[in-house]
C-alpha cells in the first residue's frame, strides 16, 4: 500500500474527528443563547434574560477551563455575550442581542461564496489547516471538485439560515430569532459533517501525493485543537 495514501487517509480521518468535536462544542456554546431566549419568552423582561444569558456564559467559561481547554477560547464566549448584552441593554431591543452573531454569520456566508467562486472552497482550506497539509489538495482536480461539491451543501445551509435570521431580525421577533440562532451552530456543524461525506463519496477511491505530514506529526496539533 502506498504510504502517502495511508497518511492522507489518516489525516482526513483526523479532520473528520475534529469536525465531530466541533459539533459537540456547538451544542455547549449555544447555552447563553438558549438561556436568553427561554427566559425572555416566559418573562418578556430584558434584564432577566440578560442575567440568565450572562450566567450561562459564565458557566460555559468555567466548564471549558475545568476541562483544560484554552482560557482565551473560554473567555471569548463570555466576551461575546457581554457585547450582545450591551447592545440589547443600550437599545432596549431584545433582537439586538443576536446582532453580533448575525453579522458574523453574514461574513462567513459571503466569504464562503467568494472562496467557491475563486475555486478555493473553505472546506479544503480548513481541512488543510487541521491536517497541516500544504497546497497539494488544490493541485489535484479530483479533490478540488470533491471539496466544491461538499462545500456547496455548507453554503446552501448557511444561506437558508441567514435568510431566516435576517427576516426574523427585521420583523422584531426576538424569541423566534433566538430559536433560529440557537440552532445555527449545530446546523452549521452538521452541514460540515454531511458536506464531508459528500466530499468522500465524490472522491471515491482516488488518492494522490500530497504534503501531509506523518500521522505522528499531525496528531499532537490535532489534540490541541479539540474543544
């Protein structure tokens, strides 16, 4: 068996493991959104909803630190919720709690579309970063086309979610927007997993020489990226 092909398989399996871990992390990260949405739906009190969102964000932060994850990653979640809470409190509009996520989602969708247009699908770029692969995947037309096919599903799901969120934000439906926002990260992570399966199916039995490092060289960086 070609040792290069074996390293490619190992690297791509490691990338899939990281994608699965991101799905689990997404479920944890929506706790502040869930807390805000549920409390606002029952009380219609912005102050109460913000308090519960901050408490949930603090809980997520502590949970990640206890698990030995990056302190900066843990603080990022808490910092984002603080920004969301500030926007909602200053404007008095519950929908503005979700504005930062809406902006970030819009940027990701636009970037995804642009990268597809220039034949540099974000899925391929992300997997190459995870596995420490060089530009070899882009030089292979079979892999490039497979990545484009998988990335189209990710882009489609992102566009649909963004359209729903924009509609709810403009109509001022805070609870419905919070529900859609809470489903956003898991839907994105799930679409990435499904997109990966499309990529693998489109790739079939094809293998090519790439710049993958050995499994030993990539395993330690991958362990550090797991949430």
